[in-house]
């Protein structure tokens, strides 16, 4: 068995350079230009899906508050548990992020500069299964999204096997029959054939996204107000449908808002 070796000074420097390069690449790819000297803009990171719809709605309407709220620049990352969004936050390339509860808790545990402002989305992750619930024995979930195990237990009961995998692997695994069902954001779930199930409408609503921000973020109170105003707007099914259609990442048939209301997907006012 080979022994672990302490990296040399040269290899440490190379590792630091590689990490710096990866961070710059992540920021460039996601469309985030890094911190600016002024406080007229807040950079917010988010995964695609329901959280991005919320973020885009806030960004599009934040100027209407006329209270000095900074402009909101939204950058998209593949997953809230991915390395690039974590690096972007740690380097302060972005000021805040919409993250699943597990990822948010992990971030603030290792970086005291950030805190959880509060939950902003519930029930946006749903389950899609093939056949009836009794036959759904193996369910695909996203890696490091531990709350999805709770969703599986709440919907199907105990004793089901969960198979953690990359977010991008969930749909292919379901379509190939490698799993009997998957838990994912409703954006992707709407593209799959099967029965959609969720925890919404019960006392067991599941928070799926928290807003995480720098503790010293200028304009934080105004940003919270902007999110709360957005929640009020998105409670109107017509405005919600318009926001879903404007998202443009999947074919819209005009009925998505009705489905989201039925599944009790909730945009939460920050406390």
C-alpha cells in the first residue's frame, strides 16, 4: 500500500495556481464578473430550475422598489453542491447564493463570513415514478442533497433504496430504467414520463432552497425586501406563468403555474 506524502513547496504552489485557475474559469463560465468596488450591484449565484426562476424574477423587478436596492446580477452554476459555486462564494466573486439546506449548512460551518438569511423555496423538488408507489423500490437522488432522502421517506414510506448520483445523471438513469423513480427540481421532472408526487400540502413541507449571504453585505435588508416582494408577485398564477415562460429552458404550454400550485410549490417570504 502506498503512503500518503506531504506535498512539496513546488507542488503546493502548483495546486494553488490550479485552484485559482479553476475559480477564474468557473466565474467566467457562469457569467459572474467578480466583486466590484461600488455597492450598486449584488452578485447572486443559483442553480438552474425553480431557484433561477425566482432569482430572475427578483432581478427583473428589483429596480421597481425605488428604495436604493442594489442591482441584482444573477449567475448560474450547475448545482448548489458543486465546487465552482463554493469557490465563487469563498473568494467573494459572488455575494450570495440560493442553496439547498444541506449545502447552505456545510458552507456556513466552514466559512463564518456567511449566514443563512432564511428559507425561500419549499417543495420545489418532486418525485417522478414509473408505475405505482408500491413498486418503486429504488429512487435516484442528487449527491449530497440529504434532504431528498427525507422526501423519499415522506412520499413512499421507509424501506426504499436511494441511489445518490450527479444531478445531470438523474434523468438518464430514470429513462434507462436503472431506477424506479427520481427526486429532482420540478423543472426537470416536467420533462419525464411518469407519475409526479410531492410532499406539498401536508404538514411535512420540505424546504428546498435557502438564501445564503455575506454577513457584511451592503443592502442586505433591501435585498430581503426585494425577495419578499417577488414572493408576493409570484403568488399570482398569471405572474408565475409569465415568469416560467420567460425562463425559456423548456417548452411552456401555459399550464405550468397551475401544476406548481397543485403541487404546492411555495416561494417563501424571508423572515
